[in-house]
């Protein structure tokens, strides 16, 4: 079309009757003809020739091309005419039609708006055959990504007027075709099943309608080839070659077959490890920091991790721009890879400014005190990572981002803390049912970031069939802008247990202090006035049934988990002592040690092991029955009735019945020792909404006087569902006792649920 236009242009300039006056003629006027929608000024803006210029053919040709390049015209020509004004040069254009309407036909499985979103052509825009072809391909890809691999898309245009078109997309969807088989060629070291697990693309299965497995997506499948290469590299096969996946439709068109060719090559091990360049530590000490070891199978992922580790070693000493380059040398004969880490430390870097943004309600100081660096400090990579973790653990923000930016000099950096706040206050009123307390009516007001100062305030009321609680509390996690936490509560609780009821009115003052980023201490003094009533006949004689408790509580806690609300790795260790006897009528000392360990496994699953050992000691008086250890229920031994795992007392009646027999009654009296161990495997069910599944195994017991600790155990197993719901973590779990106790435990198991923090 362009070539034709240029030929016409030449003819118009040189063959028209005025051609003798054209070349070298002075142009009196430059005009535009044939335009309807496109303004003349917009066209002339692309033209270089102006009135008063001398006409030259090459300049006119350049203007024709410039007008055509605007994209609005099907044809552009130049005409010359001698008029009373002088020589007039006119550019004659033929406008492209514009799209008046876009119609989508034949779509049933995908809604019209979704299809329209993939179309580049828009109503009111200039029609372009190129854009039409591009839109057809994008709609077809959209269908392929949804599993309609055989979908056909046709795009046609219908002329409405001389300048208007209607564009119709005719879609033939066909049946949904999923990937039925993923095959490999050339793999010997790893089975096809193993390689399929590495891939994000999956084969069709009976739940594909729910999970989307089996859907063909071109970009995902191409990336799967890289995932397979990574898998081989991480197992020493550094010469592996993975071909581009090929896809074909089965003869009966019931599914797709994906074939991936692999050339594995030989396996390599780690050879010598060496270091050169700017060494800050002894050459013999550096290998101890690495996970790669001479003689072990080479792994590219481990090498990347070691580079990060060494970089952090330098970054934690202020060398923010340290560059660690691993230089590798492959020896084919010995199948080893020698690695030399080239260390370039750069210049020491200092923190110039810490900038905080995004906190509309939270005071700056609340964020700044969680940052483990201060202005003027040496840069530290580990400190920045811990700062982000601490800010996230506050629970005040949906997003926390820490980034460094160049300061006023080459050796200075700024830290930009950018957060997105979330609602931290809650008000709730309603009812529910608890497997422990029966029907519950509750109301609460809580604010985790009171006044934007990080203060934690709460006022709550909960009234149930077996319990009632009233609580009012306030805690300042940074009292007087120090590292000390100070708080206080006043409360009143009443609860019906199996063999007695307990009413407590009291208050406490509590404080804590961090010894490091992971270790903290906690101290609390509490005073309670209690009453024990509705006592079972078997507990007719209960020492100190009512009275007061004045106690001091102290604990030391170590927490190395990655995210405290939902850990996937790390440990929680706690050791606590409570001493009652600072006044009051109760006299005892209670010791509890507790540990939980988390580790990630395959497929986003997390294994955790939790253990608790406890002992309560008499001090001059019998132990209060309500302070002893009772196990059973969702927080200790699932599948066993709450507080029923305990030593039992059997009491005979004082007088015989009519048959001359003395009746017996039993009651749970609690133990002075406890041991509980819980093993869990959690796995995602619905990631987007935070629903997880859990399987568990519990074992433990409560022991009385004269019974050695861990001399006998009760055990259970089961499964459940956990959901981080808007009103708090929800647990729904079914436990089955392995060794049920006759007359006490349900052989079929027990279903329990709770809303609250997980242990």
C-alpha cells in the first residue's frame, strides 16, 4: 500500500499539467483533503513542508510517510495545483474506518466481560487488522488457560457506513481438554513420578474441577522446564539439558499429552572449597559457615544459600555492598566441582536516616522502636531482617516493607520503612457454642494499638452455660519508651468443672523485659479471692476450699519462630515458676517447662512437636484442688473429656443401703505432676482463605502423690481443620483415644472446637 502511495505521489507531482512548475516551485499553501474525523491541525503537525518552502519531491515523500505513520489512514497521496494564490500542495488522505461496535458470539463457559478484557480493539478506536489478529490470539490463549485447548476464535469485520465497522468475534469453545499424561524421555536417574512432583503443571485427576489441575498454560509449562533443570542441578547433574515441552492432542481428543525430553549427563560432587580476596575471617573458619562440603553431591540451591550466608557475614559488619562471587571449575575426569569464593568487601556503610511511611494512625516511635538499627549505626543485614520480622509480629500492619536507598554519600544508606495499616480494634457481641462450656453469650472490645501508641486495651464479657468471665486490662509494651512492658488486669471468672465450681475475683500487675531479640523474661504479681462450691460428694473434705491466693509468677521465654501467629520454622521454649505464699491462704510452688518445635516439610506442610512437664509442690499446706494438673480436651489430650485425665479418689458412703452395701462415688482430684506431648502435621487446604488441615498424635498423663512422672500414659490420635477466621483462629478437631478408660472415655472419639490462639 505504501509503495503504491509513493508511485501515485510521484505521478501526481510530475505528471499533472502543473508538473513543469512543481519541482523547485515555491509553495503558497499546504492543505489536507479527505479527512473527516482527524483534525487538519493534527495531520499538519506531522508535516515538515510549510508555506513559503521550495517543493522538492523527497521532502513531499517524507511527509507522506509521516502522515501514514500516524496510523489513522489507509492511503495518503500528495497533489499539486496552481491556483490564484499560487502553488498549493495538498495531502489527500483516506481515513481508516473506526470500530463502532464489538460483538462476542458463542461464549458460554467464559463470561462476556472476561473475553472482552482480552481484546485489544476498543469501541470508538481506529480499526487495525494487526490489532484484530492480536486480539484473536489473546482470546484463544485465554480459553487455553482455562482448559479449552481446542477452542477456535474467528474475527470478522462488517462495514456499517463508509467510516464505521462492526467487529464480531465468533467463538467455538469445544469441550474442556485437560492434560491427561505428562511423559518424559531420557530420564534414568529420577522417575517420571518424581519429576512430575517438581512441576507446577499437573495431570488431570478426579478433583481437577476443584483444584484446576491438568489445565494447560504455556508460560507455566515453559517454567516447569526450568524447575526440572533446577532439580537436576540441585542433585549434582550440572550438564543436564531439558528440551522445550511439546503438547499434542490425543487421537480421541479426550486429553492432552505433554512430552519433555531430558539429557541427564553425569553427577558431580563438591571438590575443593577455597576463598580469596578481602577475607575478614580466618580462611580455615569460613568453611564452617557453609553447607556445601567437599565430597558431597553438588547443589546449586545450597551454593546460592552459602553465597547469601557469606554476604550476610560481611553485611553484618557494615559492608552493605559486599560482593561474593563463586568461581567454579568442573573436572570431568573426577566429576568434581572446585569452588572458590571471591570476596570483595567494598566500603563500610552507615545508616544515615530511617524514614517511616504509611502509618496513618500508629505513631512513628512505635515503628522505630522495632527497628534494630539506629541512625549512625553500621549497616547490618541480619538487623534489617529482624526488624521486618518484629514489625510484622506487632500485628498492626497488612504489609511491612523495608528497603534501603542511597544516602548523601557513597558510604551512607537510608532505611525506608513502608507499612500498610490494618484495623487493630474489634468490637463483637454475639453467641455461640463451645464443646467445653456449652452455649456462650459474649461481648468484647479490644484495641491492640490503643491511641496509636501500641498500647493493648481490652474489655470483655463472656457468659456461658458452664462459665462466665469479665475482664478489663491495659498493657504498655514499651513503658516510658523503655524496653520494659507494664500492664494490669482486673477480672472475675466463674466456671463449673466436673466435680466442683470455682469463682475467682482478682487482679494482676505484670511486666516483661527482653534479654535479646529471641529471649525475654516475664513477671507477674496477682491477688485472687476464690470460692469453691457445688462440691461433689466424693470431695466432701476439700482443704482450703475457699480463700485467697497472693502469688508471684516468673518466666523466661525463647522464641525463634519465623512468624509468631502461624509459625513454620523455629522453636518456642518457656520455663516458669509460680510461688504462692506472699500473704493469702494458699501455699504452693508450681514449675512448668514447655517446648514447641516447628519445621517445614514438603508441599507446604509443617511438622510440630510440643511438650510440657509440670510439677506443683506443697509448702506447709495441702495443695488447693483447683491449682492441680488436669488434662484432657482440645488443648492437651484430644479425644479425652476436658479435665478428666487426673488421679481419681473413690469415697464410700457412711451408711449402707437397704441391701447392706456401701455405695461408692468417684471424683477427679488433680495431679501434682503432668507430662504432655503433642505431635502435629499441618497442611494447606484452601490457601487463599487460610484454611488448613491437621493430623495429630497426643500422649500424656497427670500423676498423683507417689506416682513417678511418666510412669503411665494415655494416648490419642485424630485430625481436624484450622481456619484463621476474621474473629480469630478456629479449631475443629476430632480425637480418638487409643487406650480409652472404661466408663469415662468415648471409644468412638470426641469432636471439639475452640476459637482462640493455637498452642
